[in-house]
C-alpha cells in the first residue's frame, strides 16, 4: 500500500488532505499557521469519517544554525518569496478576509512578481517584500537551542516529521549541529531493560 501525502496551503486543498491524505506536508515552520492548518485537516478527516489522529504531519522549511541573524535571514529570505507564490494564489481565490489567517496572507501585499530563474536560491533578487518577521516565523534559524525549542513547539501541536532545506551557505555546519545536538535532543529516549 502506498501512502498519500498532500502538500497544501489553501482551505480546499487542506480539506482534501483530511479526506484522503495519509500525511500532510506544510512548507513553512510558523507554529500558529501550522496549528490552524493541522486543525483544518483534522476537522476534515473527522467530517469524512476518518480518524484524524491517523494523519502524519510534516513541516518542511529552511534550517540554518548560526548567530548572525541578519545574515541567516538574508540567506533564507528566498523561502518567503517561494511561499509567497502559493499565498498569492490563495489570496486571488479567497481574498484577504475570511478563511485564511492574515498571518499567512498579509506579508505579500508588496509582492510584485516572482522570477523562477532564481527559485529556491539564497541570492534571490526579488524577495525584498519578505520582512524579517516572516523569515523568522517560516524558517528555523539560530542556535541549536533555538531550533530545538521551535521543533518542540511544532511537535506539541501535532507535527510528526521535519524536513529541512539547506539552500544557504552554511550547509555542513547546520548538518553537523543537527546530527550532534538537535536530533539527539528530540529523539525519544529508550532505556534498555536491565
């Protein structure tokens, strides 16, 4: 049997995820937006007669270990621009009032377009509309402790998996710190029987 995972942002796609999906992929790490989306998916699953707790939830977002916030934000700002494409589609369909939280839609007000030639690249030259606050909310930035704290918040609202993006200039160090510190801190501890 092949599991069906659905990546979604908008209300109709989230509803579909709850109705048919085994897993939900959310490309952003904002805890409040993730909580809203997880609720929409679970409510749709329950309405369809499915067990909402049977659905797995994956957050996929840039992860950058460091302490120079300005530099980390500049390296990951591309992500807010990429997500902004999906958000622009949602706004064109649903507007800025109603079903979709303003925390997701408000930031694209200054968006003027998107150049796919620099899609997913740290040195993306058309993402000036993405404010620092969005980069901080949508990505995992900072020290290992900052990452652990945010991942624990995501786990507490029902996220079961995290997929990290490394389109930046600190790939090796970020992976090293994840392997040595972040992943062990989040792993379930099993005590061997004595």
